[in-house]
């Protein structure tokens, strides 16, 4: 039986969240993990469970005791073996449907590979750079900006977890953002909806039907009556009471007339069931939906991006682009033309909420919406053809199906396009003007840092936690100078040669620790001066906390940010939901989170 | 290589947090070595070995905990495999806690996970007493309420066991820290729990509009043709029967969209679940456990994660509710009308949003006045409170989620309307 096949059962609980289309887009992706740290491995684990079709792990390190303490996908028998190979072996069993050739381990230094054969990385849909110092991250940022590959940086630094995303241009077919209002077209019903409402005016109803009228129909009729009385179709906040009163009186009067003339052969009336009816309550709860719905800001912004694109490229369709993006812009252009041709209105969505009403009336209403959604999608489909060039033999370069257009047009208000700035590390080699603006934005977000770590600072102002970005950058600069992170031991047992350290495991003396605090403080000060950030960062307790973190990964924090990366990777690859733009910081000590655009 | 040596190598990043004091650390009487030892010897209970439980077990095993216990009564289903990574296809039908424990014990040397198969409500209080921390990854409110009340009761007897509670649904999840008698308990904030959506019976019976209404109709009529047995979402025959009836009904009322997936979802009240969200929420709980065991500050008190519109994280400080039925005074006063029946009174208690009682039973002067399991108390529902209790009375009310020795005192005063 097809509906019970293994794959649909395994993925049932997640496909309920995002649907089969998003699942299959995701399954066709190839994800690359750079450096199999704990956080990166955790991210990959969730993505493999979710069903990603192919993955590659690039890591030149071997498995050490340090890995056994933080990474679940290595075991004692792997000690001394290639970390990439061990992790791929342990991870691949978690996707039942993975083809063996699509689980790839590359035992090489990821950064050397990027320098010698960058084309190796060009085949991926998404690259996750995990727990790499920012000089390595900068190289991947530059590569991804040039090649149009999605990049996510994940970093676990003691109790800190950082996630940063970059996509040149993210086209989102269905952002599922909560719209201010869905347009049910109550203020300006199309012909068939108006006809339906007219046929169901209170004076035309049997007494038993008054309470079974969907509020949406009732409100269209009430708004018409309001217009007759007031000469306008708007209801101010102060007039709401008056509007309710008017509708109540009207419904009551018509109901009583209908009762008087009721034909008993049509059945007995239930007098328990009399005005005021629930449909009016529901209607009043939705009174804000009676106002004319303006084109969403997101859509206006999208059309502006389209114009810029046309001005830049002199065309909507670009055969060089990935197909999904070609489709997105052709559909967006059709949508713009549709809106123009329909007095600023978006195509209708067939989705209406459940409401108190009889099956019959609700069914009629639903069918009216469904028919209009179909007709609008059909019009959209016709509009796309103007933007699709033909081949020499007259074949269109892109074939649009009705289903595809329907999916787009019924979500029209949810369509978005995001342009990301490259990941900001504060250790970039060259400074651009754009970055200067970003530094001053960062300076504003962080503000002044009190000398003492105080509860209110960390707890109540999550946005101040952007402060960890310069602090971790300073730790990276420290590492370049000292070949270890501040707070790490200088000698002792070597536990890791991997890019993510720690290199040695040994207790650090109080004197050495304090020296690191002062050295880091100096670096933070230099960095803040250079980037225009408040010098109070350098004098605060937070420098000391950074040294305490000692550049190490904790499994718990790695699993938190690993999960965040997996959610974000799915959103970016499926072009569904609104992704993070562009920075997430978890500060585990008080347990607070910063999210924002840096 | 000595054990100490291996510990130092494996847990170096955790030890670094202990060796040099944080400004976030309360002044401790313990030396760093004592704290390390303290962390490694905590006895910890994981409630639920499902989506969150699997992640929690992995997290604890790699955070220095070695004495880990896990309880679950469930068996493994194929639909768990998209997130419950300690299970494979071959494990289907086996008990979750045993398979999960075996996997972690195999993978992480030096860790011992002890499984229990059964209902948490059947475990004796003496068993709960032995734990230092409890992490709950449950999928239902009733079990959470019971566990919370049990731990608050222990705290009243000076056995303080922190509870870290996680929950997830789709791209949303929440994690919270409950230190019984010190911070708000689960019951203090029942208002944060959204009551289940139920459809009015008349909609199901005569005005179906959406596919779920048709399935509810099938569920409602299922017992009539199955010897009074309720429909069971784990039995293929039952689901098929409901699917058939629901599709028939949908056709009759011109409703589209009744399929197998939807039918199963309604029958089993399926909660959508993702690997990624479980990872985030479980790890948040584990990190709090780690901090508690390292004498670091804990999160205050509740964190809600939402990944659907960007990333939205709401931290929420929770206040203890002095009138909480579990950790507060546990006493409420109600004015009762002269002709108000016991049935009415019970309905009022059930509708109270802060109490959210499901199936309360009422005791007066040591005798059961109403208990749905005792048929002889049924007629009392129709009697007036005045005739049953007099003008002033103190009733003892309890519910299934409340442990045996815990009650809500309801003082009633009968007066005209
Ligand atoms: Zn409480």
C-alpha cells in the first residue's frame, strides 16, 4: 500500500511541518561539512536524520581523546584514525535511504584544499564551516560570495554558541511569515463572492439559517448596509460599537420576520438557538479584516528588487542562474503584472479558516474561494510566458506547470527575497566602506559594557550579547600570535592538532591565566579602537569570561548550535520559512540569545 | 594511561570552566577538584526516551555525567526514526529505554545508563528520592504535572531535586528550569499551557466543514461497530476503518482533503517533530544540568525557541504563584449559589484556566463525594452543594496528575446567587 511505505512513515512527523515539496528539494541537496568539530557534527547529524541526499566531510585531523569527550559519532576504536572517515561511518547509518556513494569523507586539510583546488567545493549546495578560527572562515566567505554557494558558520567557544549565515540571494517561495492580515476580500469582494453574499442576505434566509451563516458572508452584507447608511466602506475604531449595533439589530429584525413567516412544513425551529448568533461574535472578533488590505511591504520590496534586477540585467530571465532562481524571478514578474492588472490586489488564496456555519454555506464559500484561486493562478500562468525566452526552435527555455504557478500565486503575500552581507568576523584582511557602516551598527547594538558582569546586562538585554563577536575575534587574533587560544595550556598532553583545538590538556596556573587575561585585554582594546567599538568592552569582566572559555567545545553548547544550524540549513535549502539574517549568539551562562543583522 | 589522565583529556573544555572561577559563579566552598568530582558523580534521571530523551542521553554522556537512568514505557515505531537516532529500523517494537541505554553504553566508555520500562506514576517515591537532577522530555502535560508535583513534594521534605523540562513541536520548543520551592513550578504557570482544541459535538454530528471534522465523526462512531472499543491509532485496521468512514462523510458533504496522513494525525493527535528542534531543546536542558552540577548560575527560567520567522528566542522570568495548587498555599475560596449543584461546581473548577483540572475527584470529611471511577458517587453531581456540604465547608480536591498525598483545598461559602 503506497500510503504506508517506509519512507513516508519515517519522515511523517517532519513532512507534516513543511510538506512533500520542501522535503524533496532538501533531499536533492549536497551538504559539505568543513572540520568535523562537535558543533559541525551535531548539525550534520540532524540534517542526515532529516534525509539529506548527499554529504561530504572535509577534515585533515585524526580522532583524539578530546573528540571522544565531545563528539558522539566517534568511539574508542577510532582513536588515531581519520576523523572525517570515522564520523562519516558513524553518521551514514542514520539515513536509511542514503546511497552509499553519497556519504563522502575527505581526509585533507580543508583550507589547503580550498587553496589548491577550489573547484572541489563548487559542487555543494551548502557549506557548513564549523569551529574554525575566523581567518579560515574569511577564506570560505570570500569563496561563497564568488560562487553563490550557501555558507553557514557555526562556532562553539566554551559557553558561547555562534551561528552566522550567508547567501547571496535567498528566494523564498513561502516564508510563512505571520501576515498583518490575510486578505479575504471582504471590503472588495470579487463578482462571484459578491453574488454569493447577495444570495445569502438576511432577508432572503429561512429562520433556521440565520445562525448558520459564515461570519465572512455576514460581514460582507453588513458592510454593504453600512455603506448605504454612511456612504463609506471604512469603519473607524470609534465606530466599531455602532457597526456591531447596526448588524445586531438588522440580524435580529430579519430573524424575527423570518420566524413569523416560517413554514412549519420545513421543520421545527429550535428557539434555544436565537440571536445574537455566534457568527456575529466571530465577525466582530475579525472586524479588523473588514478594512481594505494594502499590498504587504514585503511584496513592495520584492517588486523593487525586481526592478533593480531588470535595470541591472536588462532582462528577468537569466539562463546562467540556477533554475529555481530563474523560476522565482519569472513568477515574481508575472505577479507584478498581475497586481498591476488587478488594481493592486494579490491573487486569492483558497485557504479560509474554519468558522461557525452549516456545511452547506461553508462549502459554498470555500468553493467560491477555490474557484477564484484557480482563475487567478491561470491568469498568472499566462503572464509568465512574456518573460520566458524561446530556443532557436521555438521551444520555451522554461516550462511552467499550472501546479507550480498555483503554489506560488496562492502564497503571493509570503514571497520574499533576502540579500545577505558577507559574514562579519572583524578580522577581515581588507576593510571596505560597507564594513565600516556595519561596524558602527555593531557598536550601537553593543553599547557601553559595564565593568562588572551584572545580571541585568546579560539577562535582560539579549541584544547586547553581540559583544561576543569582537571578543571571539580578539581570541582568534590571540591564537594567531600565540598558537593557542587564551586560557589554554601552553604545554601538557597534546590532545588535538585539528583547527578547532584545544591542543593541550593541562591545568593552567593562576599566573598564566591572569597573563592571558591581560594579553587578551590589550588585543580587545586594539580591536575596539580600530573598529570604533566601545572601549568599555576591553575593561569589562567579559574578557576574563572569554579566557575561561579557552576555545574549547562543550558538547551541550555544540548540540544547541548544531540544531540551530540544521533548522537554518533546511530553511535555506527548501526556500521555505524565513531564515536567520544573519547572526545568532547563545550565551550559555545566563542562558540568553542574541539574534540580529550584523 | 591513567583514568585521571583520560578524564583530563576528554573533559578539558569542561574543566577549564571549573578551574578558574567565573563572575557568574556563586562563591563555592568546594575546590575545583571537588567540583569535578561532584559533576562526575551526580545521579541523574531522564524521563522519556523519545525525541528529546535520545538527545538528552547523548548530551549527558558527553558532559561528564556517568550515573544516568532513563524511564519510558513506549516501544519504538518506524515514525521515530527521523529524530530518535539511538534506534534503527531493526529495533521497531522493542522498548525505547532499553535500546537507547544499550546504544549509549556501547558508544561512550565509562558511562552507565540504566533503563526502566514503565510508567513514571508507578515508580515509588523512594526511587525518585535518589536522584540529584531530573530532566523531562515528555510529550504530554499530564505526566509533566505529575512529575512536577512529585518533585515539589519531595522539596517540602528537604529533598531538593531540580527539574529541567523540555518540549518541542515543529520548529518551536521550550526549555525551563524548575528548582522546587525556589523558582516557579510547572503548575505555577499553567496559563502558559494552551488547552487542547476540541470541536463542538454539533459540528461533528451535523455540520462538518473541514477534513478533521469528518475524521472526528468516524472516531465518535467507531465504538458502535467495535463492541464499545475505542479506536486505536496504532492498529492499522482501526485507521483504515476511520479513513473509510471519514472519506464517505467527506464525499457526502463535499469536503476535500481527507487522506491517510490526515486521518492518522487526528486519531493519534500527532505532534510534528524535527531532529533539529529536539537537538536544540534537549541540549539547552543538558547545559543547564551541567551548569547546576558545576555550581554555575542557571537560566531564568523559561526559554521559548521559535525558528519559523527568523529565529525568535523569548526568555521569560517566571514568578512563583502563591496560590499555586502544587507549591503554593493550595487553597482557593469559592462562592457557591444556593441551588448550585456539585456538577456545576466541578465544571467551574475544570474551566479555571490557572487550575486546568481534567477529571477532579472531591472528598468531603474523608469520604469520596465524587470520583468518576466510583459509580455510586455519580448521583451526587445532581445534588446541590448546600445539601451535600452545608453553608460553609472545606473540600479536598485532587486529580490524576496530582500525587496521592497532594490535594487542593477548596473553601466554599454558600450564599444567594
Ligand atoms: Zn507552583
